[in-house]
């Protein structure tokens, strides 16, 4: 029975769903959304903060800072609250209002930058704001998840060993790529222990982590507009790209069976299903990782008006049973 003193100590690492009856392929899903931050990023946040403590990079009175519009910001606000640090999260006007309120509810401070950068986004402005704050006050410590090796080490030590233990004969592991912390950590571990699984990264079309072609993306979690420093393509056997309308379709298919997952889970499951259909031999098995649950996506992935506004060709409402959303992504 889990019985914890600190929120980051609740890690339910043995929650799996058999998706084969839903997607028609031999696919299981490892669910990482059942914790106090609601996502896999609680492991990343706790591991990075502990490593910084052990390296004496932070001490009582330090202020943790990160640029994040999503799950890592929420997770860091919880770890900071649990360990008595202040936390500042730099966000932008596109960041989710729900995440902002979650961070503030745990005592975090949100700084919103509103100046567009040269790419028409806010990333460069956010990073500049973090650097300015760090330069202004020595108490700040920037976690920098895109370049921090303790991001992928969290999954090396916490996520991958349970996969190897539960699925010793697994053929394919499918992992979504955002910062690439999860896929890099799992790949390093499975290679180190000689596990036979092929590692397949799943990314959103338009992300530049493993491709040169950038494009608009609207669903948070996966994909980047710059290549993360911790990304290592040599550890990965293959990369699958999924268009966001297919992400929406897969999320809604799972939801119709009572499994309300976050947007990136739709991407990973769509990628895994497509890959297994094309490549898997009879009797092979796949496992995908789900980063979070769907509550935070009710106004986006699960909202018909949002979907028709963002993806051309969806023609208004998506019928509940008929969830195909063909068409290309609208430039905004
Ligand atoms: C919902 C969701 N899915 C997937 C990911 C990707 O994980 P990683 O950054 O380890 O590549 C993230 C990361 O923020 C996320 O928030």
C-alpha cells in the first residue's frame, strides 16, 4: 500500500493497459500519469533536484527556475514545495492557464514573457528571461531540462528497469520524444543490460529533433523547434512521425473505451500501432509509454471546436463515434 510523506515519493510504476483490443495490434501501455503531478515529469523533476542537491548546486534558500509551459513546470512546483525551495516558472501567453494555476497553487511564481522571438515563438524570449533572472541573483538555479543529463538519468534509473523486469522479451519499445529524456534514458538502460527490444522514438510531424522540416504544432508534450542537447539519435533504432490529426483520432478512440489520456499518448499509440502494422512479425510485442492523463486536454484535443479551428478539413464537429480528422495543419 503506498503511504508517503512527500508527494514525489508516490511513483506507481506498475500500471499497464493492454491496448490490443482497441488498436488491433499487440500493444501494451505503461501509464505514468498516476501521481501528484499527473505526469511522468514528476520523476524527472525529483531526480534533477536531488542531483543538484547532491552536487551542492542548490541549498536552502536557492530558487529553482525553469522555462516550461507544461508538465515539468507543474512537477517542479510540487518538488519545490515539498523540499522548501522557491520556484519560478517562465511561461508565455500560449502556456496553458490550467498549468499556470496548478503551479501557483503549489506556491510557484509564474513569469509570463509576451515578446515574440525571431521564429515567431516565445522560446528565445523565455530563455533570455531565465538568463536575465539568473544573472541578477545568485540564488537562482536553472534546471535546463533540454541539456541536463539528469533528465535522461531519471528514466535510466526509475523508468527503464521496471520495463525490463516486466517485459524481459519485449520486441519494441515506443517512446514519445519531447526533451528526449525518456527515450534517451530508456535506450541507454536497455542497451546497457542487453535487453533485446528495439527502441522506437515517436515524434510529431513538424518537430526538428530528428528531422530538418519544422512546421506548426499545437499539442504540447512532444516535438521541439530546436534540437535538445541531450538527444542522441545513435541510441534509437527508428523514428516515427505522426500528424496531429492522427493524434486526436487516437486519443478519442481510446477515450471511447474509457481511457482518457493526454495528447502525447495519442501520438505514441498512433505511431506504435502504425509501426507494428507495417513491421511486426507474428507473435511480437510492443510497449508504449503514456506520459499523462487527459483531464488537461479537455479544452483542446477533446474539444470539437478547438480541433476544427486548428486542423483544416475537420468540418465543424467531430462525430463522437467517427473520429477521423483528415486534412493538413493550418498555419496560424
Ligand atoms: C505530455 C508529455 N508527453 C511527453 C513528453 C516527452 O517526454 P521527454 O521530455 O522525456 O521526451 C512530455 C515532456 O514534457 C510531456 O509533457
